[in-house]
C-alpha cells in the first residue's frame, strides 16, 4: 500500500516538467500570537486562529504574502482566540475549544476534526494545495453523503454536489436553468455531512472555480486563475452558526428603510412624466398597495448618469414631490458607464481628477455601453468613491430615495471588458482580472457611503445586479434578467434561498419575468411567491406587453391584489425577520433544512420549493402554473393550515388544495405571528392595532422588534422589543406580553389576539379582570375590550388595550 508521501512524490515527478507544483513539505515554522507561519518546499503557508470555530489557511508561492486588504472581510474581525499548539515528528496540531487541526508535515496536508475527534474536512491526501503557473487550487477529500450549499447566485437546485461553478460576474440576459456564471460571485459554500455543517470562504477575487465533485467521487476542489490560496474554514455544526460566523467576517446587512419591504413596480421604461403619473394613479385608484416606482434608463439625457431628460421630465423635483405626497418613493437606475462626452460635466470632472480606469499606457479606457462609448469610474480608488457619492447628493436633494445599480459586472457590449485595464486597488495597482468581481461591490460601497455622508440619519435603499462576498453590507440584490417561464418561477424560489444561505438576506427576482410574457396563472403564482421573498419587485423588459397587476384582467388583478395585501399584513413579521438578519446574518427566507437541520426530509428535492419565514410560518408556493394542489413536507410537531385552520401532525408529506387565488401557508404549533391592517403604502398612517395569530403549544415565545423604520436611531437604542409568550396547561391558556426594551414607543392602541385550537372557553381574564363576551366577531371589531369565541372553528378572538405589559388567561 502506497503512503501519502510516496503518492505525492510520484505525482510530483509527473508534473515537474509542466510547471505544476504542490505546496510541498514543511521545512520550518514559527509560532506567533494567532498565526503559525510555515515555510513549505514550494510555498509559504500561514494558519490564523481567528475564533474557536474559524481557522484561516493561506498559501502563496511568492516570497511573501500580499499586503493588499481584503475587499470582502471587514475591518475589526476578531483576530485571535485561545488555542493549544503541539508538534511531533510527523505533524503539528492546533486545538481550540471547538476544533482540532492536524497539519501533516510530509507532505503538508490539513485535516480538521471536531473537539470529539470526528473528522469534518480534510485535504485530498495526494493533492492538497497545488500551483500550476499562476493558478492555485485546493483539493479536498469528498466524503460519502456530503452535501454542498451556498455559492451565492447560482441556478439549479439548492444542493451543489456533482456540479462545477465559476465565479466571474457575467451579464447573461435570458439565462436558463443551468447557466453559469451569472451576475453575483460569492465564493462561499456550506458542507453538510451527517447533519453537521462547516463552511469554506475562499477570499480570492480572481476568476475562480468550485468543482463540487463533478466527474469525481474522490475529491472536490476550488481554486483561482491567480492570487493566493486564502480560505477560511468555519465550523458549525449548526448551519445557522456557519452563516452567522461567515457574516461576522464579511459583514451583516444594515436595517433597510421599512418602505423598501413593500411592493415595488418597475419597467424598462416608464416615461414620460404623464405615464408615471398614470401608473401611480392606477395603484391608488385600484387600492393595490405599492411603495416604489423605478425609473429605468430612459429617464436620463442620452443615458448620461446624474441627468434627467428635460423633455420627458421637465420638472423632476416637482414630480418627485407629487409622487411622495401619494406615498411613492422613486428609485432610478444608475449605471457605471460615464458617457465619453467632452461637454458632459461628469466626464470632464472624472478626467480632470483622474477617476477613471486606464490602459497600461495611461490612456483612459473607453467601453461601449448604453451611452455609446463611456469611461468607467475606478471605484477601487477612494477619491472616485467620494466623487461618486457627492454626485448622488443632487438627486437626493431632488427627492430620490434610493438607487438601482445596473450593468455593474461591469458589462460592455460584447461582454469583454479588457483584462489589461488598470485599477488603483486601494493603492496596490492591479488589473481587471483581479478587480472584475469586486467592481460592483465597490460601486455599491461608493453609493452607500455617499448616501450616509449626505443624509447621515436617513436610511436609503440600494439595489444591485452584480456583487461579491460582502455585498450585503451595502445593497440588496436581484437575480438579473430572467424569463417569464416555469423554470424561472422555480429559480426565483431557489436562487433567493441560495443567496440567503450565502449571507445576502435581502434578495429576490424580477417577479413575472423580465423578458417574455407570462400566462395569467404563471403571473399569479409568481406574485404569490414574490409576496414572501425579501425583495418584492415586478419588472418587465421593453417591447413586451404591460405586466402591472391590472394588466391581466380583473380576476388576476383581484388575486394579485390579495397576494400584495398579504405582504402588507405580514409587514410586522417581515420587518422583525429583517432585524434578525441584520443581527445574525441569517436569511429572511429560510430553506427548510436551515430551520430543521436534523430532518432528512428537509433536504429532499421537493422540500426546496417551500421555506420558512421566521421560525413559525411555513410558505409553500405553487411552482407549476397549472397545479391546483401542492405537495409539501411538515416537519415534527403540529401544523395549522393558515386558510382552513385544519391541523396536521408533522413528520409527513401531505398534498393540500391550492386554488389559483391562494398560496399554501402553515403555522407551526407554538407560533405567534404578528400582523397589521393593509396599507396602501408603508407610513400611510399610524398602525393602531397589532393582530397576533397564536397557535398555542405547551410553551413558546416570540420577540417582536420595532423602530421608526426610517432613521438610524435604532443604532442608538431607539427601538423596542416586546416578548409574547404562550403557556398551555390542561385547563388553562396563559398569554403574556412583556417589554424587553422601551426606547421606541409604537403608536398602537390595541391588540387583537386570535387563539386557535381552543376547545372550550369558560372565562377570559385580562390582567386580573374578567372580559366581557361579545356575541359576534363583527361587534368585537368595534369594541375596545372583550372576546368572541367561535366554538365551531375553535377560535378565540380577544381585543384588549395596548399596554407595556399584560397577562391574558383563558380558562
């Protein structure tokens, strides 16, 4: 039987003449506070102990490691933790509170175990880390039954095993089920084996590849065409902990403005001004909720960014003021290409201040895009980011509330941005091969910082098409130029979940499909799904029939209005989950296995077409347009059909009716779901009553987060957290409300508590006082205090005044 060393020796002989080298054997080492520096035969290797569950592995064949800062990893990341280091003749060992890491010396190979000695991940013994010219790869042993998830915006199913993926931001309109690469590159994945999870984040911005066992049952590998092998190993074993730890490295989303959670309407393009006004009037006249109207490229003067077409929009400030009075926010598109026009202020300023990307000989690069030949700002240069942010101050003053960054892969006609174009790279000077994948990230950073500078205490909204690891710090993401077909309905469900697993909670698709035209049923089902995706925007390409909610006939309009209205009813729950995402990095739209990691059924193919919002609301969209039923899985426990109130035992697959006007929803036993009345737009009026749907269990609780939805005052503690809890005894239900934080005071005056699966009611006691029974539910709505018991439906409805704390007892 061959030893590892013998196999590697023979492989080295084979490849030595081709410029291929393995990292090699350990020659020497040096132990510092949180880093082990190792000299290998053909490379340098550093191991950084970041946290008990995070270890960074870094290799280079150069004489020293790059000093250029990471674009993805934020400043202030914890850089050391307590650990033990030991050495023997054959290996080093690093031990933290959660991990044991063995580094074999000859050859250098990494094996990672949990604290109990169970293998989690290891280098492929014969290959490990290799260099082939500029290219670098890391080969990992492929374990039996190992599953892979994440990798950001990728098509196909949630599980990635058996496929290879490329990280290279690409404008690919009308992409298909297996198209790769696309607009966003996130070189981070999650491995799951025997219900235990780890993550690997490969911090390299060059074109990179992830072969997750494609055409191999021996190993998987990841690597890049250039740069260092620099990856972070993150241990769970909970998937949630992996994602939270990953976003502790790359940053977490800030709270967006509340209005950005509302429905958003877009088209390529709404113009002139009269068309926009008609659109706005239709939404309000038809009582279809909507918060945002988008302006695509035709609002500009000859596609020049930071300008208006004065014929189509003669008085932008007046128009924006009038739309605001009707409750609409306006978000215009902003492309990076600055028209190469010597009479255009942005071009003149950029040239004068040396802000554009250049060829190696110093000539400013021009690429052809919407405004014809254009210059491209070098967003890796701080001066450029500052200038860009200052330019955005003008539309902010006019009344713009957010910006939509498009064509920022960066895309040019022909999709071939020259690799030799040079960028500042924060003073380290690099070419396009290194910067391409982070161009959009840096553009988003420029936008974000500019808005913070010129409007420091007001939250704005940013949307981007392209991005890299860490994009969640600055922007939401949509999944690009999709198609109006069933595959893309399913992809809208899958890709949004995959982005969430990759640290980007605020994501969604062009609902209804950007290109082509959906059937009535497809449009309806997509709008129902969209109502539960974090980002909810209807959009359409030019030269296609209208796709607004009323464009498909009165019946579809009614169904779609109901879906959008449900979005607004559930706004308290959604906003609460956005807050949780901002704190933990976890998705708003959670794959089933994220919430039920130990349930094998939640990893099955059909289960990926359902998801959780929070811990207690299961959403099961219909993703085949002709279906009027839905097959879905209910995990352990009891579950109540939101619509019929029928109760099911978990641990089973079921088939339920799903008429075209309804999306299947289930509440988990113990679930407390906050709701509100439907508004035509967020902030239309104060919410005076909070409705709480309660499916009682033996004991459970729910904490509701609230703030003003507009400012950054929440960072100063100006928010409230209210804990609702339920205890179910043999003859008594106890529902309580307690304030955890009280700095922000909502305007509500009452609670409407709806308790389900209640068999009998003898009395209802509110803070020691018996409540009056009211004969009908209709009369209850007009009361300030009391209860109505629907014995047939086993539903108890209680209305009580809002206070800081209360106890509600049902006997």
